[in-house]
C-alpha cells in the first residue's frame, strides 16, 4: 500500500505567506514561523508556491525559499514562476528536493523532457486541474514525471483512469473525516492545501486515525520494545545525543518507557527529567526541539544513541553543546575528519575577511577582488593537471590542497558554506 502524506503548503507573495493562489490576504508575515509550526506538528513534506510577478520579486522569493529549505525538517517541493529550465535549477539549488511544472502552461510542458533528463525524473512533478491535460501528454508525463499534483480534488477518479502515477491532491476545505475517503484511492499519496494548513495541529492525531484504519502513513516504527532494554536501577535508559550532520555530542539525558514511546510516536526527543520528576519534551518551552533522525541501541541494549536535528542550543545555558568544560587536553591535529578540517580552514579564511591581518596572503586575495581570486583558482586547477602527469603522487596532493584553499577563499567571497556544498553533493 502507498504511504499517505500530510503536506502543508506556503503561498509566498511579497515575502509573506498568503491564503491561496487566488487570495493574497496575509496569513503570516514571516513564512519561517509557519515552517517551525509544520516541523513541530509532524508534517511529512512542504510545498512552496512562488507567486512573484517580476524578476526582482522572484529573486527575493528564492532567498526566502532558501531559508525555508534550511529551516524545514522535511523535504520542500518548489513551485511557481517556472518558465524555462533555469527556473527549475534555481528551485533545486535553493534547496528544494523536487520542482513542480505547471501543466496549465504550455512552456512548462515543453521543458518537461529537458529538465527531467537534466535533474532526474524523481525531482520533477507536474501540477494540473484538468485531467484532459494528462490524456494529451500521457506518454510524456509517464516517462519524465515522477508524481502529480492535482489542484482540483473533484478529478481524482478521472486521473486514476488515465495514469497510475502517485498524486498529491490539493484541497481548500473539507471535513477532516473525509480525508480517509480520499486516502482510500490507491494513487493518492498525499493531501495538501488549506485543509492541512488550517489543521496542522491535527496531523499527528490524523496519522494515528489512519493507522487505526489500516492506512499506511509516515511515522517512526520501533524495532525494539521498551522491555527489550536493560534499564538502570531507576528503570531508565541513558541517551547520548548527537548532531546528525556534524556528529557533535550535544547532551546526555534519560528515558523511561513513556518518554521512549512518545519519542517514537512524535519524532521529537522526549526524556524523563530526574530533577523535576516529570516527562520532558525537549524544546517545549525554549523552542529548541530535537527532531529524531535515528535511534540506535548499543551492544548491551542499555544505552541509546540519538542522532538529531537540533534547533538552536542543546544546553540550558545557551551553549550549542552541554560539553564545554575542558578538563585537560593534549595538542593534536584534527586530521581524521576531513569535513572538520575543511570547516576549520574555512573559518580561518572567513575570519581573515572580517578581521584583516597585515601581511596575510588571504587578505591580499580579498583586497584584489574576485578577478584575482578566479585567476589564482584557474592557475591552481592547471597545476593539478600538470602534476597528474608526474608519477609522484605527492605533487597532486600539494596542488589539490592549494586548489582547495583558493576555492575556499572563493566560497567565503561568494558566501557559500561547506554545508551547502555537501548538501548539494548528497542531493546528487
């Protein structure tokens, strides 16, 4: 059975979230606030419609979209203002996992094959209101589009008669119990629109209702019951918490059975506070939630390792990590973690730009400007090619290191981070 998703959407207009594609009354002046709410209440994905009217508005909307993608704990699907392949690229480069072509527009239909071959069929969706559009472009859609977004909820049957591609259905207003009827259609994989936007607080109860009715939804499933763990004398299990991106250890806390079950159910880290003697949803008062990426038990089944997406600070002091009281240390080089080395060098280069030092070669490059940086980058790339003809591999290491340094100078100059680079590589 196809997994069913609850997908809120943001209609982005002049930097605000508005009511719909046809109603520009403001719902929320800060779209990121909505993103945090959708994160908190177990949304499965997020669709963002760019409703900008000109190029300047469009560029501003892309900046906002980039922030939305960085804030969202779920995949973001970008839509609106697509006229050519370059526009699809901008949506994906902003951080969207997929892009929607509007099949009510001929120019969007015309670029389907091109963008699908360029970015991959799995990244291309098509939206429509009239199923006749599907009939007229059936072969094109089934070859180059991975999913559909139906803007007219009254045409589900007609869609089903044309194709078995998965479909998201946009619904403006409907009784929540009617969602069960819509999810009963085999090809419906999700519901979006104002029905979800207006009832985002009900997503988790609705998911539980779906499960009770045999409908498969996006929720964590635990491979182990609480009784499988070896508990301490208080009946609890310690939890070591890591940032899922950097693997930095953020904190250690404890779970009892209720905290464990609630963590699995909600996807947000929940502990038992021994000092307050009560259940503790991390972030409930501070907003610094920890969204579960994975939970792993150790070999003795007496400790849990949680990899999380941390919002804000993990420590009650305001520090990112609770571990900051250095007891003792021996000097050593952080050479075992390549990304950490890159980050440290990057931070030094970034600091040079903010706090220039006399005689610094890095500052010399920044002072000379982008043309000088690009010239040096090109020279170093050529040096790699020349070194590669030499049987001594050491020369390649030296030249690649020089190239990476100059590349990081360019990254700082253009305000590009390693996290953005690694995310883009992971997306590919």
